[in-house]
C-alpha cells in the first residue's frame, strides 16, 4: 500500500517503523529536516521536509495516488486540515490524531461530516486501558476484543503460586475452572503453549476466560485483589484528565490528582469536581507521603518524563501500594521487565496498534476476512488479532479438528451472536463470527493465513 505520514513524533515514528517493516511504501512529511533524514536513513521510506497541509507538498509526496494518509502532528487542527486537503487531492482513506479534550464529543462529527476514515486519540485510548487494569488489579495488562465481550489478561506467576510446575491440562481438574493460556513468556523466550506445557515460577502468561471465571480462578489461587478504590494520579495532563473523568463517571472511586502546574490545577478543579486536585510536585517524596501514598490502593504515574514515572511507581510499590501503573513511551519492554515493573502503558503503541489493524483490514478489504482489532503482546513478539468471518473464509462450518493451524498459532475464542465460545475440536467457524487468534507470526492480514 502507498501510505503518507505527516508528523514524525512518537506515534508517527512508531507507525513508520512498523508499516515500513510490513512492506508498505511509506512517505514521511515533517517540518524538521533532521527527523526526516533520520527516518530515511533508519527505514526503507521516502522523506519530504515541509508543511503537511500544503497542497503542492502533498502532491509531491504522491497523496493523489495514496491508499492511506495519516496526520499525526502535535496540532489537532493541522491534522484535520491536512486530512481534508489529502482527501480532496485523492487519498482513498485518511486518519487524524486528535487529542484535545475539547474535541472529545465532536469526534463522531469529525469522522462522518469531514470524511475522516478514523480519528485516533492516544491519550484517551491509553486512559481506557489503564481504567481496565484498575478495575481488575490482578492483571498486568488487559486487551479487550469485540466491545468488551472477550478479555486477554496478562498475569505473572510468582514463587509459591499453585500454578508453579503444573501442566496446563491439569488446571481444570485442580481448580474446576476452564481457562485458556494463550501465550507464555519465560525470560527471553515466548511460547504459544500446548496442553502438556508446564508452567514455572516467573512466567508471564496471557489467559482468557469469562470475567467471572477469571475472578473465581484468582480466588482459588489466593491471589485475588479486590477492586481498587483509593487512586492517586501523578500528572494532570490529557491522559490524567481522561482517566480521572472515566473513573469519576463510573463511581465508587476516590481520585486524587497531583499536578505541578497551578493553572492546570485550577482548570482540573472545574472539569473534575468529584476529584481532589493537589498542586505540587508528584515526584517529591515528602508530598507523596503527605498526601497519603501509603494508604492508596493504586498509584498511576502520568508525567511527561518516563524516568520519573518509573521511579515514582517503584517507590509506591516499596510502600506497599498493591497496584501501580506508569506511562512509558521511550523505555523498552525488556528494560521494564528487568526492573520488575508492574503495569506500563504506552499511548503511542496503543494508537499505532489501532492504525496498523486498520491498515491490515484495508489490505484485504472486499477480498478476505480481515483484521478488526490488533494488539501486540510481549514487546511486539506476539500478536492477538480479531477477525470478522466473511464469505471468502475457506473453512466455514468445518470442525476445527479437521483443520491444521500454522506453527505457534492458536484460536483463543469464537464470538457468535454476542456469546463467547472457547472452542474444542468439534466446534467450527461460521459466517459472521468474530474469531480471536494469538500468534507469533507477523503481518497476518487474513484468517485464511493461519492454516497450513
């Protein structure tokens, strides 16, 4: 596909990396010549320096023949204008990053009335991911498919956990709960396990089951944590606001936000009347203790500096706060794991995953059952994909026992008529189903590709 990306910040750079690796013809537009040169030298892409909303510059980049135009600059208004210009020039599909909370309720208008194919708000999407983790604090991360009907939950097996040295096929007999372990990370190795796989202490596992079954499972393992109530948020920027707003609207939470900017604090007081807004440095140990950090159920660090977020969450953990979450965009997955981080959220990765899923769906639009949702797990080494089954699926109504899955691939669930099926050999895939697949393979665009 021919793809033009305007803006090479965190989201733009992540998209350039993944989309160029997947074989797409990518052109990057940015005002900063050094950034453009860096992208051209690092990846197999073309680069143009200038204003992405300039019609002549867009034509020079080949927007008139492009399949997709993505605007991800730091300016919402420039992104929207750039997409309008690109659509007028002939781009088939356009995606704009829009972050301002003032535009949150207008996103459907931007998409429909202005002809945008997708509107992405990284901070809002990241806040949704954090809220899910806070509601189910046992999880390191939670990925959700098809309107929340199916969750893929990441858990860590600590020393003394009853799952240590247990074979997967023995879990049901031991605990009388039916769960599916979809992926296991053991040190630097990633495994898509079979039934005879034996779990070890230190493993990180991705499991799926109905939410009630997962809760029951945690209780039987004696590791269940009750839902968080008292939550301290460091950083009152866009993501902090979106998170606090969602939690306040849900109800049942005591929210405290510590923000260093006095003017921002005053604005937050107006926007979030049900939250406690504290003016102060959220990385200052004395302020954290003064504001009752030790009595909090959860601590969420959302400042603009990764290192501050990591250090403050580690400090909160040392004081016994049972759930910590840090916003991290630049530090690698491997580094976070090596220092024992609990949950880390990357807004740029969440936004990029949404766009990559859209790109893969476009690749096979009208031809094959294509990707609806995509998550990259274990630092991008495993993908979890949701497919919608169309008439072109080659194995409709064929029992799964008669199909041969590719290596390191499994079918996690089938969603049919708003019900989740955890399939066995006698089950089959029907027209209109949603199917969630977990695989170590990269760049799968059709469910037909998972079979040998």
